[in-house]
C-alpha cells in the first residue's frame, strides 16, 4: 500500500493536525510533501512525540531544504 500526503500552502496548524497521531492515523504514510519551516514548527523542532508516530514510515520527503543537520530530524524520519 502506498500513501502520500501533500500539505503545502496550508497553515501550520493543519500540518500539526495531520501529523498528530491522536487526531489522524496515518500508519502507511510513505511520501510527505511539506514546507520544511512549517514542519519544523509543527513538530517543535522534531522533538514532539505526538507527531513522530505518523512520520516514522515516510520513505520520501519532498521539501526544499537542502542541508539538514538536526539529529532529531533523522529520528523522526528513520527510513530516509
């Protein structure tokens, strides 16, 4: 099963709602397209546990950010 989510050009609150596992269940989310800065805000700099679960299976992340040096980022997206 392949599941993708495009949440570009939306308010950061919508990103948080989609990724928060108590509000949305996305166990098969494979591809995520999102603005990096908004993703960073919604996940509280990749430290928020409530949004970590829906990100763990993402294999393809479409963002415009080129250099990512946060260790917590790769903990959030272990399959990248």
